[in-house]
C-alpha cells in the first residue's frame, strides 16, 4: 500500500529481488570472482558472515552467474542435515532415487558424479548453506566427500556457507583435518555507511522510485540501527515507508526513523 503513495511499481525491500537487480558492492563482485575461480578449479571454499549480511543472496547470485551448460549446482540448506539426508538430497537434485543405506548412497553419488563429469562434461558444484548448524559428524562426512580417490583428484567444488561461528569452530584442533583442506575462505562484511546509502538507492531504483525518499540523516540512523546488515536495513526501511505513507510524508528523515525504531523495532 505504501508503494502507490511513493509511486513505486515494485516492493523495494522485498527478499525475492532478482539477482540482476542486486546492489553490486565491491565485496560482492570480489566474492563472485573468487567463487567462480573455485568452481573452475574444483576447490573447497568456506564463506562466512554474520546473520543477514547477504550470504545466501551471494550464493543465489553466484548460481545464476554460472554457465548452466557447464556446471551442475546442487544446493542444500537443511539445519538437521544427517549424512543420509545429505546424500539423498544431492542425489535427488541429480534426478536419482537414493539407495537406503548411507554407504550405498555415498557410492551411488560418487558414481553419478563421475558420470556427470565423464560423459556429460559437467562440473559439479555442491553448496551447503547454514553450515554452522551442522554437527561434527556431518562436517566429517563432507570432508570424506573431498577425500575421494585418496586425495588424488578433486571431484567437485564444495562451498560451505555459514554464520561466523562456523569459521571459529573450524579453528579448533579437532577440525584440523577439514581446515587443512580449505582452499579459499572469505567473510562477508557489514555494509559501511556509504554502502548503506547506495544500497537503499539501488533498492529504490529497482522499485521504480523517481526521487530519494530517505534523507541523508535518515540513512545515518538506518545505518546505526542495522550496523550495515542488509536484512535489517530492509526491515527498518519497510517499516519507515509504511509509517511515512500513513502519515503522508514524502521524505523520510532521521526523526521518523528514530520514531519507527523506538515504536516498532526495539
Ligand atoms: N547485494 C544485495 N543486494 C540487494 N539485496 C541484498 C544484497 N545482499 C543481501 N540482500 C538482502 O538482504 C537480505 C538478507 O540477505 P541474506 O542473503 O538472506 O543474508 P544471510 O544469508 O547472510 O543471512 C535478503 O533479503 C537479501 O535480499
Ligand atoms: Mg542465509
């Protein structure tokens, strides 16, 4: 409803923004470049970042950027992932019905991946999102996936994506075997003040706005509240637009942002 008040053709801060409409920060470009490198060389990469900083969005963008004739992307995001579900999930994405026993399913997956590579000349890319929620057993299983053929060759690109505590866990001595196999690691940072301003502009442009709706001082407040986490920027901006439309304010200033944060978000 605020869309018509502000003359917007799309909801500006919605989650399902198409990947070609994202805010292209320098970091996003850089990470996409490195992930592409990982996909071309079948490397093992770990991407971490705090909640709402854009990890899943980055992966979505990466998936869309890959040549679908060359790469087969398998994506799993299941907090209760067990080894059996892991193999089952991957096999399902390959259009196969998984064998019941874990060991059988694992061999089946290896066979399917070899076929994919050898016959179809496709490179598998396995992405496990929310990986900070995986237990030790599951992370070990992931490691075994990389251990194929006694380390002689890498069978696939593997990307673990998770909150920052994943990286902290991987520093523990008991995870040394996994850690040593990591080829690339990066952390998605929070947006800085200037980037939050650009991010909001990009989102508004996407939704068809023909003028700036948030004043500079409003962006300062949004930055302070969100610390530069995109999800929180979306949330506070959406609340402000609702409030602004109800109170007939074309421009949203810092005073209004503070009111909204105090009244609805804290
Ligand atoms: N570069 C970006 N451009 C536009 N929106 C983004 C960008 N990065 C993140 N977002 C938005 O921020 C929200 C949170 O991002 P998400 O990728 O889900 O974070 P995470 O997976 O790190 O918790 C999503 O709704 C997403 O649309
Ligand atoms: Mg996510």
